[in-house]
C-alpha cells in the first residue's frame, strides 16, 4: 500500500526562539530589572503588590498573580498620573499572566494600554515602548494577525535603533521576530537579511565562538533548508554543534537541537546513513541524561522510526514506535497529549503494512486524545484527520474520508485567518 502521508515527528521550518512574553523565567528576570530601575529602599504598596504577583506567577498560581497585579494597577491609578511608568509595568505584568496561559486575546488589551502609556512618556520611554510594541506584535502573531504584527515589529526595530544604535544586542529579538513572521508566510528572501543581521550583531557583541550564536546559526540554517540551500545549512549547523561541543562536551542535551536539525537536513537529502547516526546519537544523549522512559527519548525513537518508514523499513519503524509508546504511557499515562504524535505515526506504519484495522483504531484513539486534551480545533488534530482520511480513501471508504477532510479543512481555515 502507498504510504498515507508524511509522519508528524520530523520538524519543518519553525519560528525558533520567538520573542514572546515567555519563557516564564526569562520574563520574570526582565521584569525584575525593570522593576528595580529607580526603586528606593522603602517599599511602596505598589512594590509589594508587584512582588507578591511575581511570586505567585513564578509558582504558576495565575489567579493570585492576576489579583495582585490588578491591585498594583489600581494603586497607580489612584494616584492619578496616567503617564506613570509603573502603570505600563503593571499592565505588562497582567499581559504576561494571560500570555503564559496561551490567552493571547486577553493579553492584547493590556499591552495596547501599556503602549499608549509609554507613548505619552516621550523620548525617555523609547526602549520600553519598543519592548511593548514587540510583545504586542508577538501576541498578534500568536493569533495569526500577521498584517498587524509586522508593522509593530518594524516600529520596535526603528525605535531601538534610534535609542541604542544599529548594532545593539537588544535589537536581536526584534529582528528574529520579524524574520520569523516572514518565514511563517514563506517569504524566505525577506526573512534572510534579518536573521543574518541578528547573527552578525551577536557575533560582534558575544564573540565568534560564543554559545549565544547557536540559536542564530540554527535559525539561519533552517531558513536555508526551506530554500533548499543544503550545503550552506549544513555548514551553519556544523558550526553550531562545534561551538556547543567545545563548551559543553559531547553528551550535553543542549547539543540535540542542532544535531536534530542536521539530521533533518540529511533526511531531506536522502542521506539516510548520516541521518541515522545523528538520530542515534540524540537518543543516546537523552537516554543517558534523562532515563529510558523520558518524553525526549520517545521523541528520538519516533525520529528514527520516521527515517526507517521513509526507507520502507516498516518493521523497524514499528518496533521503535511501540517502544516509544510503552515508555510514554509508563511515564505519563495513556491519555497524555504527547502520545498523539507517536500514535499517529504508529498508525501510519500499520497502514503501510496493510494492517488496516490496527491503523484505524489508532487514528481514532489519537483523535480522541487530542480532542480531550487540546480541543476540537487544534492544528495537530487537523494533520491526524487528514492522515485518517487518506487511510479511509485507500480502503475505498470515500464518504467517510470526505467527512474527515471537511473537518480538517475547517480547522485549517480557522488557523489561517488573518486580520
């Protein structure tokens, strides 16, 4: 039987290191710096509310964090100064509470208000305004509002350039944001200069062998992969791997990102032997560092299975996926959403071996897990529905396939809407 579709675990060009309001630890670190600028030895009521909110946020107690930040906001409002920078900082904190929960529409108005406060502050607030514009752009990006996000990122870059100069390292995140947006729209030629500029700035400010270069080398390499510039991509990834190995050794889990991207490149080039060697190295690194039942080990087994599936080595792929499934179920339970990709891929392997009923049962089980844990319109569900539809078509069940495809199309349309 013809393969149903591509397996889900091999990565396509992602928006790497996107400068949203997350990760949480980085966000809190930045906000603590903002908070301490101009603070006095004596805590005000506002200071205490913010400190309490930060503590709850770090504990991921979002209702209490929001409550404390709202109290901080009201404290500033009572003083009647609508240009007070603390007003904008309180609004930014509230935006973070919603952003880290994926509530982008709820975060948006807080950021919009923060932008207006900083705009009223004049030139002295340009750097803070640039940060708020960038974060507002990221929230719009997360909602697929690309036409709104683009000028916000562009304005953030211009403001930082005016305030800090054109080679300041604080420009890097804004450049990556704008590059990521163009890459998402498959405007690779427009994304490239921003990624190259970000890499050049980081090279100048951190040095040519700094580990700070690694994410930028990966970003540019993945862009080149999308453009099928494979030799250039490989050179950048090998440089990233060499830098990490120099400072971290050969068995650090932080190596795996670049190793995986290089394996993906070799997979695309049908250089299966080299890809397999890298994927086995990734598996060994994770198994040694995290244990045999970790989600990362399961993901590495799934990557290897995808490679074997591509080559028609279905039994090898099946063995690895069943091993990955057993490890994840032992570690996370049988209904964890991280099982979905493994189960989908195992269903594809069964389908490729004409085990139609086993494949169908797994597709249905995968759909149920995603619906129960991610909702009925999650992008991962769209891919699984299309895989299931292809399986149904191959088994002469066209009407049922049409129902699955129709549902998948609705999900895709929902996630492709732009403002």
